[in-house]
């Protein structure tokens, strides 16, 4: 199987003063789209040649992604896309649940009416996708809704932490090639949005926890099925049937 970095379609030739940002963006897109799967080497010279630039901005972009936990440095072998384990999925979702329960509590208290209208509009887009809408676009809309809720909480530091989790989450989704049941996913989001629009903090947090724990189990099960490595199952605190 050919190394993904040999595919000329992965990287576009660029000419701009801010090369590092553009290289980082293209590397990020290739990783979260699954074109550079976990374990793939980042061959600086090859990428630089294909993009028509020097190796320096590629190396700096790789260092940035290493600081974000996306790449790992290997002595005398440069950088590689980090691998993912079930334990890391569990860790990610534990953190994500904590962040999102806090963010929706803040959004219930702090979001203005215009912000809540944006949530409703984005949700309406989610539940009425075109049959031709690609899976990755539906996933992007899903994540955009969660990001907007966190944004409306008004805590910039919390939003930054939340955004740090999105890269890993998109890597995992790409790795398992997750295909969701759009109707079921929309339904669980609907309960969250309805509670948020009513500014019912307890109901919103309960709905968010149920939604995220369902997603956790779904993603985890797919990962184990496709890649093995199964520690203890995550603890469920609220059963799906408990939703009102």
C-alpha cells in the first residue's frame, strides 16, 4: 500500500507569506479526513516538493501539530501521525462530557436571544439535510452545533479547551469511518436544543449527557470492532430510556 504522502491530491501548491499556517491547515485537513491515518510518516521533503516550498515551513507546521498532540516526534525519523487507543477515546469523552455540561449550563444562563436563534437555525439545517449531503458535511454540522453552544457560554478559555478536543474527535471519526443514523442523531440533538431554548439548565445538561454517552459507546464499539483493544466499558450514569 502506497504511503499516503505520495498522493499528489493531498497537498496544493501555495505561494503566500504565511506558509506555516497554510501547511498546518493542509496537514490538518489530510489527517482529519483520514488521508493521513494514525502511524503515517510526515515526510517533510516530499510534502515540501509537492507544495513547491522549502522544508522549513513544513517542519514548523509539524512542530505546531506536535504541540497539539496530533503528531509525535520520532528520533531520527521526523514526525508521524499519532496512534489512537480505546483508552484515549475514553479519556477524550470523559473530558468532552465535562466541558460540554459546563458549556451548556453557561449557555442557558448567558446566551442572548440572537445566539439561541443561531442554535435553532443550525439545528434546522441538521435535521433537513439534502440526500446528497456527504457524511463528512453532516459530521461537520454536528460538531458546529456543539461548538456554537460552547461559544454561547461566553467562556473563552473553555472554548479553547473544547476546540482542542475537536481535532482528536475528527481523527477518531475518520479512523472508524463512522456512519450515523441521521434521524436518531437529530432526535437526541433536538432534546438538547429544546431545553436550551427554554433555558432549562437541568434538562439541557441531562440531554447533553445522554447524547454524549450514547456517542461515546457508539464510537468506542466501532473502534473496538475495527481495531481491537478493549479495556473496561465506560460507566453509564444515565440510561437512554431516562430521557423525557
